[in-house]
C-alpha cells in the first residue's frame, strides 16, 4: 500500500468549511449581525475552498501516478458519487418534475442539487485535458 501524505490542517479546514456551508442556504433578516457576517461573507468561502482542495489533491495524484491513471480514478470516483446521489434524490425529483420535465432534468441537464459534483467532473476532466495538451507540445 502506498503511504499517502497527511494534511491535518486540511481536515480541520474542511470541517470548518463544511459547518459554514449551511449558512449559504439559510437567511434571516432578524438575525444578529455576527450571524449575518457569517452568512454573507465567511460561508461563501466554502465552495471555492473545496474546489481548490480538490484540485490540489488531483495535482498530487497526477504527480504520483500519472495523468491518465489519476484522471480515470478521479472521474470514476466523482461519477460514482453523482450516480449514487442521483439514485438517492430520484424520488424527490420524481415528485418535483413530472413526465417530460423529469427526463429533461436528468438527461439533458444536471439536477440543481448535484451541481457541485457535475462541476467537479467537468472541471477535473477539462483541467486534465489542458494538462495533457500542454505536456505534448
């Protein structure tokens, strides 16, 4: 088994950012000003942080196992998560979208609650395509 680098500070940062993400989805006009600052400023750092962290670990994996193996592993993992969460949210989507709208939502565009996984999938694939074209020239 390959010994992996450990980054305990990232674990702490991920915990903090994960706790801040729900503040993005809750807004209360009557909230205390300190909570409003968290809602409007600090919680918005979560999504860029997680995208950056994903890119950091993808780059580390590319350096360790190579571009093709890293890309295959990354896309397989993100695609599996997307598929799993699609199955979990399937009943909710069926209730919200009926008939043709349901088919359009799942086949032609990403369901709104899975945007992060689809963005990671496309972004990771695009970054690796850019890297592979850059190493060829």
